[in-house]
C-alpha cells in the first residue's frame, strides 16, 4: 500500500506514525513533511496548497490512499481533485470543508438546525457593525469569516477594543479577504473541550476528548498561539456531557450537512464550551486539530488506516473505533518569541522514542545529519501513562532531555485538567 499525507506539521507527524502501525503500508510520503517527519516518511518538497502538483505526484507514484490533513488544501478542494483522478482520500470535499472555511456558513447552519452555539450577527458593512457595537453586550467576540490561521478571533473586553477589531478586519484587512465579512457573537464562559470525530455521513465516531492550551505563557497569559500543549482525555468531558453532545451537537451536525447536500466525510473537529447553560459549539474545524492529534492518536487502539478507509468509503459503521483508557500529555516546544518574531536554524538533539513517549516534529529541517529548528512551533513532546499526573510528569521529563537552545515551553500544560480531575 502506498500512502500519501498532505501537510508538514506535528499533527501530520502523529498521523504518519499512527498509520505506519499498519504493516500493509510499504511506502509513506509526506508533502511537504519536514526534517523530523523525514525519519518516518519520504518528504517531497510540494506545498500543501499546490493542488495540481499534489495530484500529479499522487498519479505518478500510483498512490493507493491519500490523507489531506490541513485546512487550506481541504477548503481549496484537494480531496475533490484527488478523487477526480480516482485516488481514494481521507478528508472532506470542498463543499463540506466550508464548515471551517466560512464562519458565516457554520453559524447559519447551527441556527437553521438548532445546534447550540453563541448567538451572533453577521456584517459585511463596517458602519453597520460599528453601529451594532454601540449597544451590544460587552465583552463580545469578533470573528473574521474566512480562514485566518487561527488568529481571526478577537475577544473584546471593551466597546473600543471591539470597534478597533472590526476596523482592523474590515478596513485595514488585517486578515485579507477573510475579514470582509465578520461575525460578532455572544461571549461565552466555561471550560473548553476539543472533540475530534470520524464521520462518513452515516455515523459519528468521536475520538477521546482533549484540552488545548492556546495562550503562549503559563496561567493562560500572553498571546494566542496555534496551541502550546494538550492533554487527553479532558476531565470536564464526562460521560453525561458526551451523551448530550452526541444527541444535540454531533448527530445534528452530520444530519444538517447531509440535508444541505454537503455530506462530511473525514475528521470533524468540535470546539466546545461547556457553559452553565450546557455545551455550545465555539467552532467547527474540517480536520484533525493540532496539537490535539498529538494526544488523541497515541491513545487510539484501532488501526487508523482501516478507520480512515472506512470513513472515506461510507462504511464507518462496520469498523471498530476504540481508544485506551490511558492518559496523554503533549508539551509543545516553540521557538523563543513565538507567536511573534522568532528565529530558526538552531541545532537540536532529541531523545529516541520509546513505548510510551515520543516526539512529533512540527518545524524542522535537515542539514546533513543535523536537525535544525524551522518555524514557530517546533516539537510536540508526548507521553502516554495510566494517569494524567504521570503523563504530565513523563512529558516534562522528556522535554528535559531535548537539546534545543532557542526553545521554550509552558510549564503548566495539564495543570488545570489535573486540578479538575481531582475535584
Ligand atoms: P477559535 O479560533 O474560533 O477557536 O477561537 C479561539 C478562541 O477564542 C477559542 O478557543 C475560545 O477560547 C475563544 N472564543 C471563541 N469564541 C468565543 C465565544 N463566543 N465566547 C468566548 N470565547 C470564545
Ligand atoms: N488546536 C486548535 C486547532 O487545531 O484548530
């Protein structure tokens, strides 16, 4: 079996390592991959958004199955293009990926099908948005409609901040065309939970829940990042909450997409907030989360390739999707300065993987035998143990064995989860 994974971050590294547990895979390619992924796959310098080049490569190598992991190629139709050439693929087609590609689409979908989310207004005229903000409840949340690398969301504590956010999106085009339409929504409170789920349009098979840590610094201070660490499972996500989410959110979302003629096949990511009034959808993503994948897949006991193929074929109901009851913690080591300005090119030495500890490389390149940092988030240092406390301790012990001068990490990944689990 020849398998191709589109993407080149820590998430893709975790997907590739998990896929490779299946012995029928004889060739594994990553486009573009990175210097760390190169230990597990043949990396080819084709950008994840270069769809014609991806398709040409897949045809040339007679790829048997492709996995498109990042949002951009999914929204741009990479799966449609590969399918059109007869290459089976894991991931939603473009008309379903819009669930992440457009916040306006996803908010309107939730409203139409009664899926619980923050109340909201949509604006494509800046003056109207500013007028609305004169009397809107504060704090409020301003979101750019389109993809904005996870940065198109501004929580405004004052009216002035909210207005400045609207101006930066709609007038100064801080997120390009993504900000020409915006959503202004109700500010919600409560613990956040990420749930990734396989769905083929017939059934939804949720994976183990997880908790992301989005801010750059300890105690949730500093700038928003792509994610500085994760733990799984998320202690706030009890069985009772899981049942409610399945009934009120997961299945209704799958049915809604079917009813719209946009059947979603792939990994649907539910970003949830457990508010005092029940679970609410904060966001949908059309793909595996990063760094959620780095704690979720190590806990998966079923064969990932089999589940992905069944998802693509519409036969997910026939396969088992099983997770262990262990705990995982992933600590992201980022370049100093990330998510603002940082430098790359620092040499790194990493401890070898063992049975319950691994490093997923998010940003690195090779220079002969040397591995050099490349990018903001560089490593996802992960441990799996019987308890959350042990998993956190083991992940940090492994971080201590990494040599990377220019690296920094948060020191409190999992601390809040641990506190919650002890209540
Ligand atoms: P997103 O990029 O949509 O995941 O938003 C980034 C972060 O902003 C989320 O993880 C939440 O912490 C926060 N956020 C988004 N929407 C809301 C909301 N309506 N109320 C409170 N916080 C929110
Ligand atoms: N960790 C959040 C995301 O993947 O969007």
